[in-house]
């Protein structure tokens, strides 16, 4: 096990009501930035509930809306400008991973005149940001549990991670997630599954892997249950905590993670603005067909624990990928890029040529090998 320092500087409120948020916001300054996405919170009543609360607390509210599913760096700059103009004291982020990711960088950019992207390219980092709180309405990314933000820089054609602020608190209340359309819920849950897989298949096996396997097993079990009983709050609560556990750092302790598939999908998103979970679902089985022989023992354990497979090791490792592919199809996720209306091979070439190559992957693939894997996804 590698050396590590673990820090989680936030309070998590799980399935508690909004009273805890009012108590938190009462401690904040008077100028609040309310950040959210496309406006679904105005349809499901969450917006009215929060505005009533903020009015009761005599807060001055500035709205920062329209945060897109793949948040852009331009949107980050828009939010930072609002924060400066209105002397924002606290940001209340309401939504899922895209909103939280955007706000993590807005928090920092608003407090410096330097360009955050350029700073981090020089490996210069700041933790001086506007404090923010996260209210979860869309589960899957686990973004509320860390300070990593996936941002699309449209000028550079890069979708990748920046180091942002941690939330001061996160409210994970299943009632706030019940209006999310089922395809989006499934997509998010597969992202959770992928986070656990890509952490697990990284180098340096240790106790964290057993926890990752448990999260994978629980995610698969509850995704299948949700297919039969989509409005069951207990099932959805399980998936919300699976998501949080997959990205709160616990699974990564002492490991070098893989995340090669995520890096490929991020660049696919940079060029196509595709749904993240869908892209992962298409790429993952094809990629693992080329990887499993270089990480047999991990795939054997994956097959035994997650898919209940029996047999000799090589057979289990190979069958585990077939089970994964069958599960993706059973959940109604796309299985080809054509299902996602992606057919341009030149884009796939650009994705292969520009994605990060991850040192934690059991095999270091060449750009040409990655391109050929992507062609198989068509």
C-alpha cells in the first residue's frame, strides 16, 4: 500500500431535510450565488423551497443558471464575473456533477485575477476560494465529495480535470432526486460503477479494492432492482451513497488508479458534447477486452464478486467482460457509438491522439491501439 494522507473537509447530510441547509446558510454572508443547471429545480419545487429559505434569512440572492451537462471554461468565467460584481460571500450549488464541477472552479477563479487553467498547467494551485455548499438533485458522479472538476475548454478542445474547492457541506436527500428521468438516473449510476471499476483496476492492490468490489456489487444489484421498481427511495438512496463512496477518495487510498477509459471519454465529450455515462458504457467493454490479459487476477476477482462467476481463472476473467456487456445492454445503455449518433472516424482519431495516457493502467496503449479500440465501438 502506498503512503497517503486522507482529508475530507466537509459535512455530509444524508437524507436529512432542508432545515440543516438553513442552519448552514445562516452562518454565511449576506450575498449568495444560487447556481443551477437548465431549470428543472423550478419545475420540481426545489427552487421555490430554497428561495423561501434564503428570503427568510434576509440573503441577497444572485442567480447563476444554465450550467450545461459538460460545463465549459467560458461558463466558469461567467460565474466568476458574477461573484466579483456582486461581492458574493457564499455559493449554493444545486444539481449534479456538472453544477458542482463548474462551481468548484468559479469559487477559485472569483478570488484571483490569474487564469486558473493557465495556473494549473504550470502546476500552480490555490485553495483561496469562495465557500460553497452542494445540494444533490442528480446522482452518479460523486462530485459533491471531492475537489476535482471536469471542465471543457472549448478553445483548446480539452475536457479534463482541474483542482477546485471542496464544498463546506453536501446534502444528499433522495427526495430531491426523484424527478430525474430514468435514462439520466441509469447513466449516472453507470458512471458510479465506472468510477469504482477504474479505481479497482489500477495498480497496487490493497484493502481499498475489497471496498471497491462491494460498491460495484451494490451498484449493479440496485441498478437491476431500480429497473423493476424505479421510484423506490431505498434503492435510489443506496445508489446515491454508492456514488458518494466511489468518489470520496476511500477507494483510492494507497493506489495508483487506472481511469484510462474516463480520459478517453472526456476527450470524446470535448469533441462531441456526448452524455458521459453513455460514452463510458460504449467504450468500457471494448477497452477491457484488450486489457484483461494484463491484469488477470483483478478481473478474476471482479468476475467472482460482482458477477458470481465460477470456473478456471482465465475463463472467469474473460466471462466477466461478457457479463459487463450484457449488463450494459440490459440496462438500456447504448452499446455502440452509432447509438449515440457518433460516426465520424476523424473525431475518434483526434480523441485517441489527445487523451491523457494513464500510468495506472495495467497496459500502456499506444495512440494507434486506442484508435483501433474506438473503431470497434462504432
